[in-house]
C-alpha cells in the first residue's frame, strides 16, 4: 500500500477485462478528465452504493410488502426529474 498526502491509503490491484471494455474505460476516463484508476474507483463506489440500495429495498419489502407498480412509477418519476 502507498500513502498519498498522508491522507489517503491506496492499494494497487491488478484486474483483467476484455480489450474492448478496456478501450471504453480509457476513453471514458479521458472524457471525464480522470485517470483510469480514479474512474474505476468511482465506478466501484457506484456499484457498491447500488448494492447497498438493493439491500435497503429488499429489507423494506420484507417488512412492508412488494412495491406496487404505481409506487415504482412515482419513484422513477422522481429520479428522472
């Protein structure tokens, strides 16, 4: 592990992904003015947040029952703005 600015501890990971996906990641990182590591870290944070949200929804539905189509539509309308 390496420390940067005495604030953030980082760990180097080695990953293997399909060539076309690697190209798309590099292009997306460049378009977002980030390096690939920062871009992938952000993607990982979003995936973990999504997982956490799935867990919250599942717990809610266990306690209160499945969301209705109307409730889901209302939630989508709020998210979509």
